[in-house]
C-alpha cells in the first residue's frame, strides 16, 4: 500500500532538503504577500466603482459584467492547472466581497447625504 503524503507525515533530517524547502516556502510567502496586496488594491478599485454606481444610481450587481468576468477568469484559472471547484469558489468569494464593499460605500454615501439634508436617489 502506498503511503499517503498528506496524512502520514515523514520527517527528513537533511540540511540540503531543509534549505531547499525553506527557500521555496520563502518564495510562497513573497507571492502570497503580493497576491494579498493585489486583492487589496482590487478592492480599492471596487470601492471607486461603488461610488460611481451611487452617483449614477446604478445597481451594484451587474449580471452581464459578472458573467463576462467569471467566464474569462475561470478559463484563465483552469488553464493554469487549478481545479474548476477551486476556481469557481475563488471567483465567487472575490465577487461577493466586491459587492459587499460596494454596498457599504453606497450606504455611507446615502447616510452622509441624509445627514446633509439631501435626499438620496
């Protein structure tokens, strides 16, 4: 029976292995930080979109845009070797947070307008 590489940990006492693994883990750490910074930057842009939608009284969820973005990004992710399940979940989570942030910015704009005595649209 083959060993299960996930549930049956093996410990290797090898300095060369340790160095290589540490270097690879450092690469992952750097990439993760870059990914997280890009996601934060994406959300800043999403907030700006929410502001624009508020100004023009446009609904947050745009079905056509979601379908276009979803199809495009799903192809890119799955062509990169990521599973369809992971790719779909990632895109849905990203979009859900984008919508949440846009709704929040619109609520803040509307609350501010109400405080200032300006009716919201």
